């Protein structure tokens, strides 16, 4: 699983908890989008989370 190029967000582990309090493992995945962004060395194709996109931390290359 990839992580966000900007903030490093990746999947985290938790539990599914039933009414009988049985616990099974589950994963919480961030909303990652693969896109071309502008870096100091030029355009680069990376995974970026939608939170970083919405807050305008990265600039997209069209």
C-alpha cells in the first residue's frame, strides 16, 4: 500500500467489534489519488491524499 507523498498518511489497523464484543482485524485506508504534481525537481507522478489536495499543499500539473 502506498502512502501520501506530502503527509505520509497510510493504512492503519483497527478492529471490527461485534455486538458480542468479538474483535477481528480491519484496515482503515486513506483516500489516495495518483496524480502528477509539480516538485522542485520538476513534474512527478505520486500518490497524494485528498486532504492535501483540498488544502492546496500541492500544485497539480495538467
